[in-house]
C-alpha cells in the first residue's frame, strides 16, 4: 500500500527466493569475490565485443538463479532489468535469448532497486507468481560510452569511480512463512535531483543529494527511526559521495551512525585496487545485494537493511550539450523472513 507521499509498504512481504551473481576478473580480485556465483577470467568472456560480453553476464546470472530456484524459465512471468548501454541493448538481447515477458528499465545505477521495487509491488498484489529482476554493467563497454575507451589509458581524477563488471539478479515470489529467505518490506521511489554538477568524473558527488533526499523521504513516509535498520547502504556513491550524503542527512536532523551507513561502491573492491573513489555501474549495487548482503543476512549478520541505489541520468548527448547531471535514488527495505 502507499505510505506517505512516495513509499510503498509490502504487506505480503514478497520473497527473494534465489539469486544469481556474475562478475569479471577485477571483481575476482576484490573484497567480495567469494559472494559471486561465477567469475570470468577476462573481459571478453568468449565474445567478439564488450557489449556482447555484457549480455553474457546477465544471461548467466539469470540461468544461475533459475537453477538455484529449480524453476524453468517458462514459469517466470516477467523479467524486469536494465543496464547503462545505449537503449539498454545488452538487457534487451538477453530478453531475446531468455524469451521471458520483459520490462526494460533505465534508471542508470539505480536500476537494481527500481526493478526490485517494481517486482515486489507486482508480486505483492498478485500480478505474478515468479518475477526475475536485476541489473548489469561491463567496465570496458560502459567506460568507452561515457568517458574514454580503457585502451586509451587516460588518467582519472581521485573523484572518479570504477565501473563494475557484473550482473546480479533475484527471483521474486510470494512469501512462504517459515522459510528462511529474505523478503522485501518497503520501497521509496526517488525524485530527480539536479544540483548543477557537470563533471562525469565526480558521479558520487552528483548523486549524493538524491541519495540523501530518498533516505529522508523513506523515514518521513514510514515514520521510522534509522535504528529500525541494522544497515543503511547506498549503491555506488564511492568515498566522495558517501561522505557528502552522510553530511547532508545528518544536517537535516536525521541522525545516522557512521558504522550503520555504508556504500556498495566502497565495499566491493580492496584498498589496493586502483578504483579512485570506489565502484559504480548498474551492476554495483546489484552484485553486492544479491551476493554479499543477502549472504550476510542469511548468516545472521543483519536482520533488516535498507539499500538505496543511486543513478546519474546523463548520456553522452547531454554531456556534449553541456547539460548538468540529473540524479535519482530508489530505496528498498529487506528483512529476513520469520
């Protein structure tokens, strides 16, 4: 049901019954390598282009999730997913392969939580029994579209972030009480926030106000205290954006504890990997949620989390026209089933 102005409460608590997480060679050397189901040794993944390799990441993640759930793809009613490449072609070509009725999303790096919110809403109101949702990105494909080809070897500033090569998906089904699975309990849909920043090498700084706005809206709409969650984690603000968001939220009067507030883009890689401010990409929050975070919830590390995925809604065209960077953030609350 609608709660407040921009939030949903999922009274039936749809279940994340199975997940699939794939990654590339850089992720294989990162902090969370053990939380991936499949890691590739090179960025080509046996394909003739990076964009085609990108598609393979998502296809394999879906297949892994289906195998874990022991469900045939023909029983999946909808695929809800997206990526960062022009017209979300890797995701659309995956939908061509999988032959699952398809909603294509573009929320930039917020796509993972946009998809999870919509999938949960559909299942909560009996619009489907089985929905696959997720997001993906590929470093070499995305970097050459929004910045420079990696082969160019351009130097990046400290505010820049490293695009994750990976895909994360979950299968959303009706709740089964007593089954030890994570469930979605709420979602807050963000507004587009544009503070006038224009630097594509400082995406964290551009997205931080959108993250703060959605987090504040979530607690206002649901009339909750931040202590309700064991962890509040942003999608891919990196170190620069994460610090900015933390400052904005606390200045608003909503008090977060530093150890309670984390960021997927900081967690995924090791300190000695050359990622400048941290990680980004639509696959960042998707892989960290459907891999690491849900694994930690199953272990009992967290009982209840709020994931706030952030996205910069720019394109090569808007950058060429000297437009500023509009940003958005979507939040989903997740807890372990009783």
